[in-house]
C-alpha cells in the first residue's frame, strides 16, 4: 500500500500522528465497492473515513467479513495468482489480508517511533553477524518471516540482489533456497555475511567523513528556546528589564540612517511608507501600536519586499548598539533559539508553532547576538 501523510488527530489535548491509505469498502445497500480512506494513528486507533473507529483486531474482522477489501473485486474472487518463488527471478508476493495487517501494524509502529518488523530483522542480522550460531540464525529467520510478505523483496533496497542474501542466511545448510534455488553451503553463508559487512564498513567511513565535515555542528543538549511573547503593561512597564525589552515594540529610541525613532516598530513602519508625510506621521505616533496601525494603512514603498529584511536588521543592530543594557540582555539568552510570538506581527516575522511562521525577527535576534559575541574575541 502507498501511505500518505502526515496527518494527525487531537486526543485529550495531545496531537497524535497519523497516516492514511486507500482501501475498498462494500456499499451497505448495493453490491458495489467504493474507495475509502483508512487512517491509522500512533496510539493504535484506526479510522475508516471520518468517524468509524476500530483497532488492528477490528480491522482484521472487517477484512475477513469482506466489508473492506484491498482490491475492488468481490470478496469471493480468487486471490491473484503469484509466480512461484524463483531463485533467478524474484517478484513481490501478493498483498494478502494477513500481510496487509502486518503492514498496518508496522505503520502504527513507525508513527509511534517504535521498531518495525524490518528494523527487528536488521537487528537480527547484526546479532547473527556478531555471533553466527544456529540459534541466532533461527532468530533471524523468524524476524525475516515477520516482515510483511509483500515487502520482503524490498528489505535490502538492492535492485539487483533483492533479498537473496537474507534468504540464503535464513536457509539451513544443505537445504535449497526457496526449494528451487542452490543448496546452501557454508561458503554461501559467509558470502552473505560479507555482503552485510561491506555496507557496515562503508557507513562507518561515511560517518567518520561526515564528522570531519560537520565538526562545528552544535553538540550537547540544546537550551530551551527563549519565547518572546507579545505583552501589555497597563500599569507601565516594569522597572527591571526582562525578555519583553528584546521585542520590537519596546520603547527604546533608535537612531538609524540619520533619523531617530521611538522604537524599532516606529522605524520599520515609517521607513516602509512611500510618502514622506506618512513617514513623519508614523514616526510621531504616540505608541508602537499606533505606529503599526498607521503604517499598515499608509501606501508602501514599491521596493519594500526587497528591502524590508535589511531594514529590520539595520534597526535591530542600531537598537542593541545604542543600548548596552539591552545588548547584555540579548547576550544573556546564551545559545538558545529565539521564538518571536504575538498576534500583531505578520507570520513573516513571528513564530506560529506547528502552524508555521517564518520567525525572521527571532532569527535576526540570534544573528545579532552572535555578532555582539564576536566583538569580545
């Protein structure tokens, strides 16, 4: 099946990740079948369409009853015939109800970030590599057969050999692979083990090379982000500076390109205006909120989309250059990410959590914080 996603549902205030695929559902009144969305979620819930909920066992009963099928055929139609397994020619096995249920269980495990059957099979391969005993070979065979049958051929991601190295390893010495393949010998087992060892060596070399290229990547546990919420102070702003002073609506005079503005908000919206009269009106606004309102109603400069990010960067640099106490406050955030939240700024400037937002104000604050740190070198 082809799984689509991501999707989610809300349960008890928590977001539960999900995915969906198409199945065929029998019409309640007509002898017809129609496509239906089958949703699966990380907590094991399975939904047909929008409302009908069940679980893995319930889905098995629906498949067994013929109410849900994997093809638009009648449930009593014969399963599509599969070519018998061949050593030289290997085709995916048909997707049966049993193997589809195993695939659904795998998809739920993936959504829940738990090991899938293929992951457990790879673990069994590693265990057999470390200690190639008959007990571990039997465990590998069990893990391989737990992979949904129609997906086994894709297990190794090898278009040429497909899953042949695995099939050799899970076959006992002296037996034929799949009944028509070669008789397995100790050398064939060793060749298959060598097959799995080669990617391991390559992956290790790639990891070492990546570590050299990415040696400057941050390490350790990241700091929790600093979230700059929009706030109001009906009794006047606090005497002690807090994170609120990092926001653009904090009233700290900023001199930029020969003009002085009461706040970054005043400067940003005044410089966006196409007419000088509007610029001066916005700059003289009594509060940042009034400056934003007046700026939003004024005609915009034609080149504003191209220059607005640079203007904001310039205003923020001026703010922290001209107010050492604010620069110290910004540097005090360490290396934490800065999320700029609020309803008055557009999503271009603010973070909106899972809904998006480009958070350019937060990014610029992180950049200027680093620039301030460079000055101490």
